[in-house]
């Protein structure tokens, strides 16, 4: 059962990104869901702190092709 106040959001990830998140989550002793929530929370806090969004020049497909 979902915790009160938590929203479920369907999310589609590339297999490579999922594997990378899964490995990172394991290193940090978190579930993949917990890792995604942690990372999103950190990004939102950073945005609130300095008001800067992710740069427009950011292309996540470049990192996936490495």
C-alpha cells in the first residue's frame, strides 16, 4: 500500500539508464525508487537554492551514447 501523501508516477527509462540507476542505488543501499526520489529531491533543493534549472545545452542522449 502506498504511503499517505505519496504519488505514484509512471516512469519510462532506457534499459541503460535503469541499470546505471540500479547500480548506484545498490551502492547507496537504496531501492531504485528511493534513489530516483533522492536524486529528484536533491535537484529540486539545488534549483530552489540558486534558481538555476538544468542548462538548455544539456543533452542526456550524449551521456547515454558514451
